[in-house]
């Protein structure tokens, strides 16, 4: 007798162990809709409640199915049932996307002795991936539209701006204050449109990253120099916790654009002055750069800050594309970008993580403790979050 033949005659002996090993929640219930057995996965998802309709009503927080008693009784009609697009939250934990599969099985010698079987499938990973793909498709379409609109607007805007500059010169010669005021207002609006068009062009481009010929520390130095005067104007101290390190090259000038956007946003978040700490180093197999400011902090809907056209700045002061461009560039380089509130006070931390070249990964290395401080300021403690 083969090993397989020896196992087949006694499947019931192995059934409980098999059901416990499944990555699905398995619930058996009777005609009164009371749970008669469940595996450990089902306990984790739905708890220990015996009344199955009540358990589903308590833990499923988002559903198009309202009467679970009726839906569960339909399972005994003979046709398998499937309940999709459900959101389950257990004991205040993170919400999970689930799909329920219901069917009836014969439980005894008589066909009338039937038992309901409910499978609880966690589809969170799949739904999240589908949502990300849908967003990517939408962004690709938006990118194409942005490119078309930007190219169509750019040339006439350039001509309008040239004529406005000529008109301003004539207004100065004529010494007409009102005329100059009106033309200046029109010119300001044109400059605003030009800024939006350039931001749309940046967002729409899907060009490969430029050659990574400069180390991360040098790109940070260039970005800091670019915004030193702006930081001084706002009373913001810039503290560089990466000086003296030879960090690897990752991403070239595209990464420089990311650093510029993050520094500019941090300065804008501190109109009354503050501090921006920029730290960089190798953590494990990643190059990690953190921008920690003492500004106004993140908005309540933090998840939306990387979406195109989302901005917390007053009307006319932001396009809402800067962080979207940052995420696009970082993800294209195989990295990720995240935002969090400072744990030790008001402000925000933006963390950029990029895969480090294999030759640059040391056995053990931590972020540096040294810092270069602006005159008259004490640098805040270096953040370790995100």
C-alpha cells in the first residue's frame, strides 16, 4: 500500500489541522446562524462571538450589504454566495479589505442536515495594488494632458509677457501711475500662469534619471546654497548633519530637484523663522536623507500631500505639484519618500530612502552626530523617525 493510499481513507482525521493551516478565516454555522466552529484565522478577524450576523455587523464597517441575517440564510438555498468590497475593522485596529465566500454543505447522514460554510478572505494587499495601479493610470493620463496643455499655453504666455514688459517701459516713460499699476497686475498674473505651466511640464515628464555623477552630500550642498538667501529672509537656520561624509551618487540632478523642493517647502512652512535640520547617511542597504523642520507640521489628511494639485498654501502661492514630482522621481529611482510629524514638537519630517550602491554599504554605519549650525542658533536634536 502506498503512503497516499494510507492517508486517503482517513481524511476526517486531518480535516481540523488542514482548516487551521489555511490562510483564510473558516466559519461553520447552523441554520440558526450560530457559529459551531471556526479556525484561528477567523477568530482573529471576527472574534469569539457566537451570533454570526451580529459579529459581521459589528466588525464590518463599510459594506453595501445591510441585513446579514438574510444574506447568510441565502447561503442555505444551494447557490454559493460571494460578498465583495467589504471593509473590516477589529477592536480599533487597521481596516482590512475582505471578501466573504458562503456555501452550504451536508453535515450528517441526511441531505437535510446542512451546515453553512463562510470563508473570510483578506484581500487588502490585492486591493491596495489595484488602487495603486488605478492611480498610476490616472496620473499617466493626467501627465499626457499636462504636457499638451503646457505646450499649448507656453508660447502665447511667452508672447504676452514680452508685450507686457514693453508696455511697462512705455508706462514709465509716460509717468502714468495707473497704467503701470494695471499692467503690473496683468504681468503678475502672467508670471503665475507661467509658474503653473512649468510645474505641469515637470510633472508630466517621464524621462529617465540623469547620470548619477554627484554624491548625495554634494547635491545637498548645492540645494542648500540655492536656498540660503531665502532661508535668511525667513529667519530659518539651516543645519547640515552630513558634512564631511563621502556619500555615494544616487539619481544625479533629478535628486537635486527633490532636495530643492523639500527645502523650499520646509522654509515656506516657517514664515516666522525656525530651524531645518538636514541629515544624511547610510542605514543598512539604503541612503537615507531626512529633512526635519520646526514649522506648522503636516495637515490632518497626511496621505494626500503627495497627490497632484493638493496644497495647503494660500491661493496663488502653490501649485500642489512639488511633492507629487518628488515622489515620482524617488520611486523612479527605486526608493520611497515618507512624511511624519516631529515627535518632539511642532514641525514635520520628510524622509527619502534610496537603494545604496553595493560598494557603498558598510558593515555598520550610523548617521553623523556632527552638525554645521548657522550663527547664533542651536540646532534641534536630530530626528530618528520615518
